[in-house]
């Protein structure tokens, strides 16, 4: 815009110079004469246009820079506010993370406490059940005692615990038999260190599996069958438990496979400790093998 104003000014100056020359030289140039009359008007227009252009030029440069500075200041302020907001948000997130860590630690602690409480409750229930069972067993045993002489009342058929092999067998209680007997198969006698021993098998009462036992021979007894001659049978010692009677007694090893009960309990076990009521069966509670092993 400045160059345009300068060109217009030069053109106007050239016209003015030509008019002046023609006046001094006495020439009359109609176009120049008209230009001469228009000189004041051109000067006024030129000054006006030059002033307008100058104002426009100044107003286009400085306000734009001010606006840019203002925009930059606004952006800087926005960025600063955003940075402060992010810092506040980061602090809130860190505080929230700390709260979550604390809550997780409390949760783990509560889980451990709950697990320990449940374990204690289960153990307490087991102990209560065991105590209740012991009380019931004691009450049942008490009910099976003769009130006159405190002897145990046994039924005709009871379960007796033998060790070895640390299991219960069904036994017939027979006050007419002098000694007790045990069903044994595959009986083999031998010596060890000059002493008589016997190896035999008993039948598992539930699975029917053969269980091998080796015991020292404590003596012999001759047993006569109805259809055969008398045979010598070895006698071994086994620990026996029935009701509150817990003693090691002698058992004669015989073949009782044709009988339902593998054990026959005679007077050598009962003696004056029990009486038999043939109208009863299984009146004595079963023996817990774990309690028997602990004694």
C-alpha cells in the first residue's frame, strides 16, 4: 500500500511539473490545463489516502501483535491452570491409591482372622463331638454295669478290639468256654533264637483280606473235633479291649471259618469283670482305634 501511494505521488508531481513548464514557456496544453485545475483536489485526495493508509498500516501491525500477546497470555494461563489441576488430580490419585493399599491390608488381615476363627470353630466342634461321644460311651457303659457289683453287662455278640492287628472283630461271648480262641489260617510254626514262634493269617472283617501276624507261642492246647483226632493248637497272647476291660489274654489259634464270629471270648477274659445277658447283642459301643493306640 505504501508503494502505491508513492507512485501516485510521483505521477502527480510529474503532472504538476509539466504544467509549470508549459506556463513558463507559453504553451497551452488542454489536458495539462485541466490537470492544473485538479491539482488541489489531487493533493487533498493524496493526503487523505496517505493518512488512511498510514492509519490502516499502524492499526494492522500493532493491534495484531497485541492480540497475539493476549492470546499467548490466555493460553499460558490456561496451561498453568491445567497443570495445577493435573497436580491436584495426581495428589488425589496418590491419596486414593494409599487408601486402597490400606483397605487391601485390612482385608488380608480380616481374611486371616476369619480363617483362624473358622479353624477354631471347626476344632471346637470336633472337640465337642468327641466329648459328647465319650460322654455317650461312658453313659452307655454305665448303663451296662450291674448296679450290685459294678460288673459289665455284655450281650451274646459284641465287638472286641484286638492288637495286633489293631482292628475290631465280631466275637461270641461264651461263659461256658474256659479259654478264648481266634480264627487263624495258614498256621506255620518255627523257632527264633531257640524260642517257638508261629506265623498265621487273620481275615479282615470288612474286606476279607488276609493279614499276616507273627507271635511267640505261649503254650499249646489239644482240641478234639467230633470227626477227627485231637490236634495240638498254639496259644498266643494278644491285647484285647471290650467295654472298660483292657488286658492281654491268651488266644488259641483255631479254624473258625465256619462260624460267623472269628473270635470266641471265654472265661479267661471275663472272669469276675463281666456277666453275659444272652438277650442282648452289640450293647457295648465300638472302640476307636486312635484312642486304643494312644493308651
